[in-house]
């Protein structure tokens, strides 16, 4: 009776050891991430805002921002940080333009397709004419983007701002 028991135990042990070391297949690769580039003019001059209505003489520093996705993964712009600085520190900001604000600015969509681009027209800040003397300065935009695979990405552009 002992001879029958030993072969059965060996078979069970071999079966258990082969299932423990079984190959589970290839290791899953992380989802690819988008890459964005933000383009704008290198420098701009401030100007009197043509849209301010009751704030006659209010100045603005605005540009058309172009955001390009370069890695082949689409996504959505979730916000744009903005800061206008000059001699002595911030003139306007820091702040964040959310999706609602960007839509009011005339941005047609927040979606950027894989290897696509989005132009945000006339994005920028307004400030009081008395602050013109703090220029030249810089206008910094930080674009916040969430790709279709859930990655949060940011990209920046800095523009030199001169008095007009």
C-alpha cells in the first residue's frame, strides 16, 4: 500500500510546482503619454484694449497661443495659468483661466487630437494704464492638459512684453 501512495504524492507535487511557476504572459506596458508644445510670439507690445468698453484706456497684453500635441495621444486642455510680471514683481496674476473662461475668450474647443493643434485666439491679461511704467516684463502661460490615457501634462511659454 505504501508503494501506491508515494507515486501519487510525487505526481501532485510536480503538478503543483509547475502551476506556481507558470508564465503569466508579457508584462503590461504603461499607456503612452501625450506631449504638448506651446507656441506664441517671442515678444509683444501692450496696447489699449479695444474691447473694454467702460474701462477706457485699460491696457492688454494678448497673444494667439498655439498648442500642438506631438506624441500621438490626444486629450483636453483643462486650464491655462497666466502671470504678467514686470519691474517689482507681478502686474497681473498669477491666475488660471478655466475651461469656461477660455470658452468666453473664443476658444472653439478644448480637445486636441493626436498630432493635432489648437489655437487660442487673443489670450492674455488686462491691466491699469498706471502700471505701464513697470514694463518691460514677461507674460507666462502654463497650459494644463489631460491626455486620453489620464496623464496630466503641462507646458509653458514665456513672452517678452514691452510698453507700446
